[in-house]
C-alpha cells in the first residue's frame, strides 16, 4: 500500500512551468514592492538604478505573466501543492497589505481615513479585468482547438471574475457614499462596470442552462468574446466621457507611503485569484470528464433480453 | 478502425465550425467596439453639461432634468439659510452658473473641488439642485507637515494643552 503511494508521487513529475512562474513573480514583487519598502522605511536603494517607469512596467508584466503561466501550465489534475502555496503566499501578502493599509500609511489629506478603501478597491478592479481577459483568451483557444482544458479554465476565470466585479461595485459604493455623497450614480464608469458584471453573470447562467457540453462550450465562448468588448470600454470610460469617477491614478499621482499597501494587496489578490481559478477549473474539468465519457456499453446478455 | 477515423474527421469538422464561430464572434466584437469608440457615441452620451454647455443650450435648460458638472468657484460658497441651505457657483473655463442647494453637502465639499449637481435651471437665473455629488481627481496625497490631517501632529496637539493656553 505504502509502496504504491510512493511510486505514484514519484511518477508525478514537477511542472517546469511553475519554476518560471515563481521566478517571474519574484522579479515583479521585488521591483513592485521590496524596492519601495526599502526606499520608504529603510533608506536603502535596491533599484539597481532602474527608473520608476521601468520598475513599474516590470512589476506589472512580471505579475501578469507569472499568473498566466501558472494558469496555463497546470494540468488541472494531480497534486494541489502549488495551489496551496499560492494561497498561503496570497494570504501573507494580504496581511502585509492590510497592516500597511490600516496602520502604517497615513490618511489621505482631503479624504482622510476613508481613502484606505482604495487599497482593496483598485487591486480588485485590476484583477477583475485580468480574470475577464483570461476568460476571453480561453474562449478563443477553445474555439480554435477544441481542447476542453480551455472550457474548464474559462468557467473558472469567469466565475472568479464575476465575484471580483461584484466586490468591486460594493467597495466602490462604500467609498463613494462618504466622498461623492451618493452610493451609486449612472456615471459612464459605474454603468459600464455594472454591464460587465451582469454580462458575465449572464454567461454563467447560460452555462448552467445548457446540458450538452459542446453547445455549452461553443455558445459561452462566443458570448465571452462579445461580452469582453466591455472591458476596454470600462478602462477608457473615464477618458472618453466626462464622469463622476476620477481618472486612473498612477505612481506620480499617489504618495509613496500609499504604494506599499496598494501593491501588496494587488499581488495578494492576483495570487488568490490564480489559485481560485485553478481550483474552480479542476472542478469543471472533473465534471467535463464525466459528461464526455461514453455511456456504459450494454452487456450482451442484457442486450439479448431487450431484443 | 473505421470508427476512430470517423471520430477524427467529425472532430475536424467540428473544429472548422467552431473556428467559424470564433471569427464571427470576433467580427461582432470588433464592430461593436469600433461603433462605441469611434462612432460618435462620445457626443451622444453625455453624463453632465458643463456651465458652458448649459449656457449654449439656452432655453432647453429651463425646467429640464439636467446634470451640471464643474468646479466650485473659490469664495462663492454661502450658507445663507442655515446649515441646510447652500449656495455656490459652478464654473468651467468659460462659464459660471449659480447653484442653490438644500441639504448637507458631502464632507469633501469645498472650494475648487469638482461637483456634479442634478436639478434644473430656473428662470430666476440660478440652478436649483436636488442632488449634490462631489467628484475628486486621481491625486492621493499624504498630509504634509503642518496639515491638519497629519496624524502625528494631530495626536501631539490632542495630548497637549497647546492652543488652549492662548485664550
């Protein structure tokens, strides 16, 4: 018994993609967070002389690619140790982000303490749009080569994306009431975000209603590609139209002490999202295996009786 | 054997079909995006009028439900009818509109901040506001030394008798 367990763990080869993803995420966290913490609280320059724009871009691309490689590299079966690791690291980052966000960072000069909700609101927005983007990519891949892996990953990323988009709207409302004076208004940014939430919620409903996996996969992929049009519109809404919602912030418009909680939470939610998508895609993958399995053949004796 | 061959050809046919679906979905998505981004919807979809827009629309502004957006002109805020009555000017680069509002404004309300007010233009020449919303920009700043929000200074002041002894 123990022998067979041993061999099964030995035959399960380590996924080489995970090492690449971890390396990319480390580079991203180094330039996004560690350099800033060292600069802010230890008076040390760890930037290797790289300018801010390059460091920011490295952090964004490294985090994005790292997460995507985790998602693409997973076989959706076997050991879940990588997912557990992602969850543990995500929680550590969220604890760091919460501590810096609530206790270390000073209040904003006009908004005061309520501005701290930005440290969850902005990372939630980034990751919600990222989850939708990943679902869009999965939809294209599924229609292109028909691999059921993409269908499972699409189901996971839409579901996680919808949860994040819902949280985004709630956090936004909580921030809006004390600053803008209203919980909600039909401003272009808020309206397009609500459209995004309900469009993808609709795709989840569509998936529930269709029993045939082929039709479900094709229809929901087509719907995902079309619904995805709203993602760039959400992003550009504050630039195209005059709105109540402010423009996107960038490192130059945000004081340095605010960067650390913002970025720690961004990495935390990114890793949490990646782990949740993988876990959810594994559930979808198991269900698909069941649905796609050929019906059990009738035994010859049973067949005789029927005839 | 023939079964396997049939299966592969069937899946190839399905793949060709799903690829056609992909192209069709892309076409619809791209078209929708182009229409929204470049098709003049920017001009048709207006969240608020600036004071200049409001003046340019002349008579249309009277009695219609409109949103007016702009900056609170410095020195224009008046609390004439007690705390719940508020008057101020909303301005943009080329226009000013006088606004009367009832109710307590959000805490962020101050001079030189963006506001969006819902209501209507009256013949008396002022904008009657039913709903006042404050908009802020994308600047998030830690309070500098000497700023009333500076935590350390505030805590020090609260613990000391400084400021009380003057009176």
